[in-house]
C-alpha cells in the first residue's frame, strides 16, 4: 500500500514551537511521497515527495572541522565539527542505492519523540526510510557547473528536515549544502563514530545569541569548503574522496542561502558579514533574538543589501497575528532597512512547520497510522494547520526555485511578480 502525501511547519515565538512540534515530526521526517506499511504492523516507511526537475539527485556527506574554535556551550572544546549533506544533480549507475532519510542517531532520537505525542516509538520505521537521492552517485556534468545554495535548519533541528525542498532544488540544477549545527539537534553523527548530543542550556536570549553567532561561523566554514572543493581541494576531514565530478559541478560564483526559522535569521546575519551569499530567503523565521523584548539582531536594523525573500506562514506572537511585516516589528524593521529588493510571501493557511518536511510527513503518518486522538490533533494543528499538504509543498518548491532562478541565474520569473492562480495558498505582502 503506497500513498502520496505532502505537508509542512516556525523562532522565539517561532522557536518555541519546536519544543512541541519537533516531538511530532522528529520521527516523521522520513515520510514524504512514498509511505508504505512494512512487516511490523502499523509501522510506516517514509520517503519525501519525488523531485520534479530534469536531473536525478545524488547525496553525499561532508565532515568539516574548524580547528580555531570550539563551542560556547561545551567547556574545553577547541575544535568545531560541522556536518553537511550535499544534494546535487547526479548520473546514478544501476548499482547506486538511495540514501537514508536521516542518520542513524538522528533517526533514533526522532523516533523516541513519537511517544510524547501518543504514538508508539515503532510507529515509523526510520531505519527503512529513504530519500529520493542516490548515495555517492557521480555528479551530472552535462549542464553544469551549477549554482550553490546553503540551507540552515531551525533551532535544534537536524539538517535532514528540509529534504523535500533540497532535493527539488538539486533536481533543477543546484548543489544544495544543508548544515547541521552540532550541540543544538538531539544527535549529530560523525563519520568517526562519535555522536554529538544536544547541549542547549535553555532557549533564553543570551543562549540564542550564542547559537546564531555559532551558526554564522558554521556558514562561513561551509562557504570556505565549497570554494575549496570547486578549486579542487579536499576540505573534508580526512580528505575522503567525493563522488566523481562533484567538484567540477560547483559554481560558487553564484551562491544563495535559505533557512527555516532560526535558519532564516542565520541567513540574514551571514549575508551581513559575507558577501559570497548573493541572495537569501527566510522560511518563517523571526528576524530578531526575541521580538517581544525587542532584542534585535544586526540584520533586524540593517536589513539586506542583496535580494532577500520572506516566505512566512500562519500566525505568530501573543495575539496570533499574521506573520507578516504589517504585524511584526522585526520584519517591518528589516524591510525598511533593506536596500536590496525584498519579496514577502505568506501562506496564511499553513503554520511554522509547514515550511519544512513536517508538511508532508505528518499527514502521511496520520493516514497510515489512523492517528486521531486529541494530543496528536492538537500538535499537528500547531505545527502545520489546515493548508492542503500537496498544494503547500508544490507552492514552496515553486517559489523557492523561482527566487534562486531569478537571482542566481538571472532568469525572468513571472511567478515573483504577483499572485498566481496555480498557487492560491500563497499571497504577496506589500512592504511597510
């Protein structure tokens, strides 16, 4: 029995949502397009919605080490480990296998969270859940080199949880580098067998400032690594070989970045200090350390001097107002300060977790498991609201791709000119 379903999901205001919504999707992350019951009764296998572009997709993992910094939450650390998943246009061989949806420890941590939303740990077979990308497949060079797009996940969230959008971009001719920020997620697996567990002290503003500063440094480390790879270097720890043709497929002169929630603020902050990022997109992130306390980040009051997009969802804040610049001061200040063009979109029928893999994963779990108790319903409503899952996934893929096509490839993109009848779930927001 195979079902195709799609679905989505939001920092301090948005950030707090992770505490509950992550309980739901933690294990669901492996769900999208193909969901099949396996031998254990009721256990489902998850796989993201298939990408729609002309290229097959490959995936490899990079282990980067910064020897010059540790981590503010881990006393005594002198090096910074960062894990990156690279999705890219590929030419798979017959023997190439699909990459797992998540790493082993990340999957185990995710699975354990199901119990907190009233489902058994075995509800999702994470170990059997696969992505649509072929592991270590050779890169496709026929149409390259390709622009590079970095991705930063939400606070405490693993890099795998925006796989649907990453695979879509790769299928349309981008190399996507998704970054794990260790000591935030429950678990980050390293190739040498170490597992870096969460050390988040709290979610108060000082800790969040530390997290964003660390994330920006991680981003710059990844930008350095992409430049080194494109130049024929081997920045990965141990110098392990990469898939054939991957280095030649990178065009780092055209680099973008997007991020969900805290990853959106990370994107805006990184663009202030590193001009290698030509265009950025924020998926439903507050652009401040704490909006209610007016703890503004540099990006809040300085904006962006290059193209930037705000792709928001649902409501936010104590009064549950639409998450737009018309209702939230951080977004208004960012818009007003920006000298580069800012595109603002809102998916009013979605919620914070709609703009990540939760959008397709949660409905798939519910359909296969028949989950219909109150705790589950409440958490799903908080995470993704009522937007149609398939329409939501289709729309976010279309707008994310169109934004980077316009600003990294210089293509004319009518989709960015105004509302589209093809994607009625998304509305354009006039700036302040």
